[in-house]
């Protein structure tokens, strides 16, 4: 090996700077040999603007501390479980938005298409002759997915901006929601109750404490095993792999997070009767995050989401079918909206035409962007939507706990969203100038 | 016009720059040699192959009387050019000379309106970029077509990902990418898992070339590979071209930079207003004669010789009146 592995400095930069720049942009995983070196590279990388989940985690900690200082009930088990159920639907809608944001597109309609899907689901479950709930769920997922897919077809075929098409889609969805509701439950005041206990339990029910521990332990073990096996396969093939200490640290952090969630969930939060357990929605979201992350990170189609978002022309020249991926993105956003609609109905116990779909979709975009998903396409992870969704939920939950109304909730969310977009745009500019 | 005479001949023009031992008689031979392709232009493919099959081997790619129109605009007229295997052919010309049209025709983006393209002696029809890629023609455009947000491995395999058990086979892809870069002696890249957006211009060019080579290219076309690069990075790219050549890959370089052309090319083809005004080994040209050919289509140094005055110019005007 030559010692001249650094690229020769370009004009007007000294060698040191170039060295640190090169180090900065590469993932520390593949460069570091030890934990110490990993930390050093990571710090350099964060300084260069490519900070991953750090800003959102720091922001979250700051906001949590603020609310805890203002109201000591904030970190109580009861409120934190409440927070999980509130965050769930924001997170889900945010994950739907990730698919389209990765392509540099946006979908404004999913706040209402989710409600249409949920209306179908609730309608099919109304007694006295309810359909089997899995079928009702499938219908509730299929309707928004098809709606999204059709929007995608219009956007790709006619080469229209997704902003306008999905804005039209939103208005259409509001109209359809009123129509469907009117047909399904005439004279009900625009509301259908969710009668199915299985679906109500998503947000309202909880795993038994023991089941919580088992699910958590199995999840951490599986994830840890995946990491370790992957590293070993890379080492066996003589490829750079993250140092074992780093992987161990990751697994430990994951285990700690899991234990904390289960401990919170298993603390008695009942007033008169004991209520314990992690809400079912938590493992549900876990499964969806893992599935979507696998899709985006480990499959060919997922790779194309990033390629198209990064450089559509390069993707086209590489023979990638852009239309297919774009339509798939809008359909997946719709599908995820369908899941969110059912979770939202489970949260409220009913579905209503008064659903704030426009506001919800903006919260979803905010969640994704706060979680590091770029509005310009090509950058971001599913996990980002989870973290961003939690931030948004914490703001709402905390301000409500302080007895503040809607006004500061909107303004706080606006401030956080703006901050996230500024971070996104600045990082992007930083990258393009280097 | 046989090959030995071409090798022996030292034109006065090149002689001034590099070969002080040249004398008058070879100059005369040289003049004819330069014009040989122009004659072949008219005479057709047989002679073109005979004249340009430099060491007797078959040219990898032959263009025979290729023409391309865009409506009334004649972008290319009667281009006859042989690309020998394992050599670097530079195509030079002023803006609008038809360089881009020519390489886009070779890469299957546009199909020629006249003439024939032969690959290893066989006539081929390149209607889509895929037709060209399937033959082993890889084109690296000036904009490189890399996704900045993806890492080097992902970019090199974009559209051709290896899949195993429904998953991307990252390990196999990374190994292949690593090997390809190593074969090209690209050592300045620290980690092939870094996003392409973080690379320098020369490194990006190297990745784009490696991507082309990895797909078993026999001919790599580089469009202005050094246009946006500084001195050091240009060096990197020129070295890279040399290594492609040493691997037996034919290279076509489009360039404005005559210094780069002189340093890297084995053969030079000069285009002017859609016509090939001169083709020949690098030794037949110097910077001044290339500039003359690019701008006025002829050069005093060549046409001024008593043997065959003004043949290229006459040839040009003759064939334009044909159409």
C-alpha cells in the first residue's frame, strides 16, 4: 500500500483540509478500525453537515427536558404511553410520505385518502353483519393505495408536478369521503364507529407485560444477530466492516431503548384498576419500519428510489423504469396512509368526515423532514420518519399537557419544521459546493 | 498506402516538435498518408479498411460514409473512420463540428441517415443505447450520469445490481467494484462506500470509467473527460486512459484540449463542420496543424507540399456538392 492514499489537494486547499473532508463524507463504519477512531470520524462527519439522526435526537432531548421542567407529569408512564399512541399515526403517515419525498415528490392527498380507506373498513365492520376484519382491513388498505397509484400514473404519464396533482387529489378525496360516508352511514352526522375489538386494540389495547419483554428481547436478538452476521460476512470477504466494538455499542443502545419502552409500557398507568403493557401499535410500527427499511435499503427497487431522487437522468440512462418506481412510490404512500387511517380510527374509536386530513398530511411531511428526509429527494431513511413523528407528537402532547391551545401547537410545529428544512437545505448546499 | 511507410514517415510538421532527424522525402509520403482517409471517404469501405487497419488487424469499429441530418441541417457528412483496437483515438473539432453527433451516433442515441457502422467487420445497426452497450461500446458523457447520493458501488452497478435471495448482493458488488477500480489503479479513493458526491472531479470521472469498463466494454468513449478538471485531476484522468489502453480497450476521446490530446492519443481525427478533414497517427500532427484543420479545414503545412496540393480542401468541397 502506498502512503499516498489521500487524493492530491485541489487548488487552494491544504492537504489537512482535504484529508478531513474525505474522511468526513464517508460513513465512519467503513473507515474506522476502532471505537475511538469511529467516534472521531463521526464527529468530523457531523461537523461537515452530514449528521444523520443527531440533530433530531438532540432536538428531541431538548424538547423533552423543556416539557418535563414545565410539567412533571410529562415523563409519567401514563403520558408516555399516551404519547406512543399519538405518535403512531403521525409516524405512519410520515413513513408514507418518505416514499414520495425520496423521489423529490410530495403527496398532499394521503391525509384524506387514509380517511376514505378507514371509512370503508369501519363500514364493513358495522354490526349486525360485519365482514371478517382482515377483509375489511384489506379493503381499507387497497382503496388509498389504488388512489395513490392513479395519482402516480397521472403524474408520470402527463409529466405534471406532484404538488398540484396531489392537491387536486386531496380535494377529490375530501369530496369522495363525504360521498362514501353519506352512502355508508346516511344520517349519522358523518361518523362511523369502529366496532371491531381487534382493530380497537391496536391503539387502545396492550400486550401483556411478559409478551412485551419477549417481543423486545426477540427483536433485539434478531437485529443484533443480523448486524453481527453481516459484519462477519464482510470480513470473510475481505471487505471493510465496522469494528466489533461499534456494532456491540449499537446493539447495546438498541437493547436499552427497547428496555426503556417496555419498562414504561409495563408500569401501571391505571388510576382505579391496574393498566399495564406496551400498546400493540408499537410492535406494529416496528414491523412496518423493518419491512420498509428492508425494501428501501436491501432491494433493487429500493435502490432505485434513491437513484431517481439523486439523479433521475442517471437512473434513466442506467435503464431504470422511472415511471414504474414513481407510480409504486405513490401507491406505497397510499398503502401506508391506509394503515394510518385504520390506526387513526383505532385511536379515535371512529372515523369521521371531520378528520383534519390537510393538517395531518403537513404534520407527516414535517415528521419526515424533521427526521432527516430531504425535500429535494434522494436522502433519508424510514427510521427518520419515526424519530420526526415522535418529535411532532411530543410537541403536541407537551403543549396540550401545559394546557395551551391550538395556536402554540401550530406555531411550534412551524418553527421545528422550518428549522428542519433549513438544516436540510444548508446541508445540501454544503454538499454541492464541496 | 501501406503501413510501413506510415511508420517510417516523419512529417516536417511533427518533426519540428519531436523528430529532428526527418528529411524531405518522408514529408511527401506523409502528406499522402494524411489524405488517405479522405480518399477512402469517396472510394468506400474497402479502401478505408485497407488504409486504416493500422497493423493489419481488423478495426474494432468502422464508420463508412456516415451522415446524419437534423431536418435541413447536415450535422455529419460522409464520415469514414476506423477505430483500431487497443488504441486511443482523439476526435477534435471546434464547437459545432459534429463531435457530439458523431459519438451519439456511435452510442446508439441517434441512428445515422446515411452510411454504415461496422463492428469488428460486421455491419451493425445501433438504434438504442442498449444496442451499443450490448456490443461493448460504453460512453461516458461529460455530465457522467452519477447519482451523488449513492456510494461508488451503487453507482457502478446502477441498473445492473446483483441480487441474491431477493436482496442486493452487496458483498459481491463491492468486491467486483473494488477489483475494477484496482485494475484501473485508482488508489486515491479511500472507501468505495463513500457517496460519489464527495469525490473530486477526477475521481468521479474514474468511477464513471470504471462503471463502463466493468461491463466488459471493448470501446470506451469519453466525452470531454478533462473539461472541468484542474491540472492534477486531469493527470489522473489521462493516466486512466493510458491504463484502459494497456488493458486492450479501445478509447475514443472527445476533447477541446489539444495538450491533452497530444499527450494521450495514438491517432487523431479532426472534424470540421460535420466533415472529417484529417485522420492519422498523432505523429502527423502538431498543435498548429490541428488548429488549422479545426478552423479552416486545411493546413498549410500539409497542403502546401508540392506533391499533392490542396487535396483535403478539394475533397471537402467536392463531396459537399454531391449532396
